C-alpha cells in the first residue's frame, strides 16, 4: 500500500526545527508493507496545507499528516482537513472530560481554556488515543480517501503510530484488496572507510540479485549500505536480501560492525558483556560524548563502570596519573599522553578495557604542527594498548563526533581480533 | 523570492536518514529574503524526482535539489534534471582534472573509476565548487526556471549554499525585479514550562503587533516561541519584532534563557565566564551528556574543568567522596547522594560551580517507590547547593535529555539570582 506524508509547520521550512517525523513514519510503516512514496513539508498556512493534502490524496488515496494540532492559534491542520472532507468540527464531550481529568491528575491547576479546542473533532472522525499529550490523533475517511492526523511532537506522534495507526493499517491490508506483498530492507553499517572506496571494492564482486537495490548512505559516523527489495512476497524478499548480504559482507572485512539500527556502542557493549569485561573512558576533547553514547544503551551498567572527563590538564595528572613531565614534553595532544590516559583510567576504575581521546577540536587552539582536527585515540584491552593518530577535517562538532566513533571502533576491532 | 526544496533519497522515506538539509536550507535562506514555501522528499526513482522538480518549477520557478549526486549507481538526480532541461550530460575535463588532483593529494591511491561520472555536467550548467567532496554543485537555468543541485551530505550542502548559492541569489535579488523585502524571525527559548501554560500566560497580555506571527515549538529541552514577520521592509520588521519581544518577555520570567540558536549550555558558559567561575560535573544516569553539551561550545575550556562519570556506585564513593553509609541508607537515587556528588566534584576539581545528576533512566531498574523517570538534580555555587527532584515521563533517551537540561537550568537560575 502506498501513502504520502505531509508535515505541517512554518518552523520546518524556516529551519528552526528538523523534521524527524517523516523518517520515523517511514521506518514504522515499511515493515508493515506500507510505502511512503512522497513526503511534503508546508508552512502553517491554510492554502499550503490544503494543496499538499489534496495532492497526496489524489495521488495515493491516503495521507498521514503531522503537526498543527496543538492548542494555540497557529495550529490549523484540523480545520483545514475538516474542510477538505466537508466534515464540520464538533465538540467531543467524552474527550473533553478525559482532558480535564488529565489536567487534574497532573496537579498543575485547572485546564487552560486554550486546550478546550483540542476536544473539537471533525464530524465522522475516529479519535485516536494519545496518552502522552493533549491533542488526540484523528482518522478521517471520505470519498476522496483517508487522512490520518497526528500531533507534531515526535514522542506523541510515535506513540500514536505504534498504538493506534499501525494496527488499523494492518487490519485494512488483511481485509482489503491490498496484495500481501512487502517492502523489506536491511542496512549494513560500516565505519572508517569512504563511500567511493566501498563502491570500488564492491564493483569487483559478483552482481547483487536484480530485485535488490543498493544505496550508499554516508554520514559523520560512517557509511551505511542499504539493501532494499520492493513489493515482493515475504519469503522471496528475505532470501534475496540474504543472498545480497552474503555477497557484500566479505568485501567489507572488519569495516562492517552491524545491521542497522544497531549503534556501534551497542555492538561494543555486547562484545564486552560476552567477554565478561568492564570498561571506562578518559575523555578530553570529546568531553563526555563517549560515556554518553555508551550509556544510551539500556543495560550499559553491565559493562560500563564510568570515566573521567579530563578537560583541563590538571585532571589528566591528578585523576589519571599522566606524568606532568610527559605533558610538558609532548603536549596534551600526543601519543604519550593518550597512552597514559588509557592506562590511568583502567587503573582508577579497576577494569580491563578503556578508551582515551585527546585532540584539538577547534575552532581555536591549532598550531602548524598540530592543526585543528589533530586527534589521538587509544584503546586498552587487558595489557595490550593500541593507539591511533587521526586528522579529522571539518568543524568542531564533526571532529568530536568522529573522534568518539573512532575510539569506540578502535576497541571494537581489538575485541574482534581476539 | 519564493522557492521550493526537493530532497532526493529513498533512505529519507524508508526512515533510515533524517532530512536535515531542508531545515538547513531554510535557515540559510530566510535572512536573505528567500522563502522556502514547500519542501518535498522523494525516493531515488526517475519518475518521482522528475514530478517533484517539475511541480516545484511550475509553482515557483526555482528549486533547490539535494541528494543523488554521488558516484554510485543509485545517484540519478543529475541525469533526471538534465532531462527536464533538455541539457545532455557532457564531460567537464577541467573538473575531472581537479578531481584527480584531489585524490592524489589525499594520498589514498588513484581515483576510483566510479568518481569519473561526477565530472559529467548538464550542457550549459554552471559548476559550483565543493571543497568538501567530490560532487560539484550545479546551477542550471532554462525557460522553465532555475534548478540548483547540491550533494546530500549535510556538510557539503551547507558549504555550497554559503560559498556559492547564497552570493548568486543575493545578486539576482539586487539586480532582478524581486522587491527588497525580507522575512525576519526571532525565537525566544524557554525551558521547564509547558506549551499550554505558556499560552495561558500569554493570553493575559496585550496582543502582539498584527504583522507578527507567534508559533510554539515544543521539544524535549523546552518550548521555543518563534516570532515571524514576513515580507516587510528591513527596519519595519526589526521594530515589530522588538515590540513583540517586549510584550512577551515579562510573561516568561526566569523560564526564558536566550534567543535561538543559543543553547542553554552556551548561556551558562557565558554567565560563568562573567562571574569568573569554573565548573565541574558529576554524572550518573546522564553518563557524560552534560559534559558533552558544555564542551560543544567553542571556548568551553575557559570555564569547564571536567568531571566524573560515576556510573557505578564504587566511583561515587572513591571519586566523589559520597559516604558508603549514605548510599546504603538512601540508595544511589536520593537527595543525600546527589548533594554529596555535587559537593564532591567541586572539591575534587577545586571549582566554585558544579552540577550532579542521579536517576533511573529505565527501561529496567524502577521500583514502586522510585519508578523509572525518578531523577535527583543538584547544583552548587560557592557554598550554596540547590537540589530538585523530578519525575520525567518518557523513554530512556528522554529521561536522560531532560535530566541534563534540568541540571544545566538549575545552576543557570542560581547564577541569574545573584
């Protein structure tokens, strides 16, 4: 089944907000056999919303709309879509009561009167329960097609998609005329190798099954390779993807670390857990990013002990035992210092595994000998330590992200080598 | 001047990549008086790209297209747009030479042959220099309008917009018939207050100037209030925005912390620098996120000393001096422990300012007394310590983000109170 997405909000086009909803909706729908064939962002303006929703309904008969359902005056989606379907707004007194109970429970005083309009729904619409917010989702069907309206706040949108919209779509597909064909996809994640080098390596191997499309998705943390098969029977799709994977994996060697959406930090935590090891971090220019990435993963406490953010040199000496003489002789961004940091943090936390990063993230602080982007990474596993020097092009945020990813990858490859 | 954006990539609709380019383009163009009136995402498919670009050209006469210019087989944007403009692809030998020199300089061996197609450009197109990558930008004009093609990699796209596209657009607007009117906007950032409470507070004050639109942009870190004025003369726009700000600010009290794009961490660093204070962090459930946020800001080293990621309890005792008896009696997530963490990290780093966080981020680890989402925050300034208990609804990532923001805000309000 094909459908379109329309995201509403002037902030998306003025650039104050990044539209994460389109990607979330696509990721939730694809495994259910629904393809988002186009996504459109429009400002909070009646004509723009109306045109985009009508275009989408004409092309596919089904549009998921996010945004513009809030309690404030710039939220006009409901009114505009009600107009398209010729379904006047009516007060849903059951919903109003629920809303008032919700505010009473939060204990923040009586419900602000602006929220009352959120209980108005287009005539004939189904109200979709939104446990995380005050705007209900709305499902509206008519001769022209189906419009599904969801709040723009990502966590509310996602909750409604999972709890209300997906079950209804699945039911439609089983009972309706939509063929039982699915779009499947599988993404191989790599890091530390360029897009063109990957393409060159892959050009030397046998061709992938014809039904499978390969896309390169480069990002700061590495290049993802996405394999997609569209509108195939379930078994056939899975087999074709498996064949394609078997062709690709040998060319990726140790640059492949997992199947999306797994993060490198999660791969590493799993490996450490298997090896019954615990880990600590010593972070200078990354300032806590590596610890933050590791602790994103539920259950990180099985393997992650903690770390030292040794942003100032005093902390490198006091907390990690880096000798002052080494700092003086080689400078904070040096092989000798990063080695001492990795050893020191393992000693302090009494763990077998550790990573350390020191670098010049910029924009200030570079010299001709050590320009901005110079980074030293170290990883320690048992009594072995590996060290790597990187020169990372780009801005401060890019230098820091690539350094964090590089450090995690350094210890991952050490663990894989065992 | 109005224009549309088309972002190309199946990964955007399947949800493997979030489209950040639309927001970036909007943010870069608005101050120059160019309005993005619609943005469309389409898959890497000839017909979809062709239709979206043609629709945009018909509506506004100018389309900025990102993505699909890479060296691999799924990159077809250039071919499709060349077809629309009836401009066959030709080899640009100057560009090919530049590309070969670039590869030689990187020292990664000879240029992969797949990159050669990147030197093919539509007949009559202007090549736009891309110092960060191998695909040039392309500017193509014809009877049907103007198409500007840019690579999809965000850092390359941004570099081309700033270095090549904006100067050309500004020149067009000064020499062409476009009126010298601008869209200006200003975003007031708040944290720790809900959207509906803000709306209720604002409903009690005098109305904003009629030309100014107010939008509420709620997010995990707080609610942004965006004021926009469209197509006004420069002076008039600035005055109207100033009047609107003067009306809003008193209703926001200490929940307002700055004008976007400033981050709360940057506001805090500026305040600490003014107060000649240095700061450290003690992070349990946030695992380094607060340190990472502070060190995102260039020049953070003026005020940020470092910190301890005390994920395991052993580290809270050893590195921060939290008494074991207090941990045993009250548990790691308690007022007594967070207070001891804040004091301990200030003592260890010898600084006047510190924040500490301990909480249950989930999904495991909650109890009936301390459910998932229970968080204790502390901030210390000189000899004063403030502590706050929060119950944060939501998933692990949301609990962590709100905790980090809450801790930064706690010490910001202490500094503002002086």
